[in-house]
């Protein structure tokens, strides 16, 4: 079983470009949009996500410089594709995977109060642990009661976050 206890000594919100992406839900949302809509343009992002054009240009430049996305054509308008993210963070006995799914969960905090509240209460590390449980929850190997007991959460809170993360896992 891949579930582990949250280690509050392993924050996922410090250091490096990938961590900056994790801490910026707008940038995470742009990455997620490009990841789900290959060959997308700046204008597509501006119109669909209802973000200022200047912000989108700045964040797309940052994502491209960090190697998370790349321009997929030579013409204009520029079209972008995303690279999958799958990094392993190991500190002592704690291991966390930073994936495109985790970035999407962070992006969804802008539009999902349940994810936002969970991050506020348990941090990015707690969200990463909850996402691991969500994969097992969707495949039927874990229940929300198991997560609640192992993570010392209320059964209600575990059920709410697992249901909020379900669309990410099922995509």
C-alpha cells in the first residue's frame, strides 16, 4: 500500500522551480490547462481561464523556462504542450511524489473550496498524501474510514477530500 502518514517535517512548499509551481495556483492552473489541451495558445488560455493576458504571458514564460511546457510549433500564434511531471522528493524516511496530478489538485484549489480548505489545514504535504489515498480510494483498495484513521482525520473530512480529488484520479 502506498499510503503514508503525513510528515509535517517535509514541506512541499519550499525551494526550486517545481515548488514555486506548487505554491502558485494560477500558474498550476495554466500548466494543468495546457496539459489537458495540447497545442493550445496564449489566447485560448486567456479566454478559457479568464486571466489577464499579461499574467498568462508571464506564467507561460516561467513554465517554459522551467521545462514544464514547450512551444510545439514554429509559427504564430505559438502553441504549447506540457511535459508530464513526476518527481520524487525524499527527506529522511518521508517520500513524496510531485506529479502532474498534484499540480492539478493545487490548481483546483482556486475553484474547489474543499481542496482549498484541506490545503489550509494540512498543507501541500497533506494534500500529496491525500492524493495518494485518492488513487487507492478510486481503485477500491482503501476507504475514507481507513484514511481517516491512518491520518487522524474525521471520517467526514477524509470523505470530502477523497471525493474532491476523485476527478483528478479518474482523468
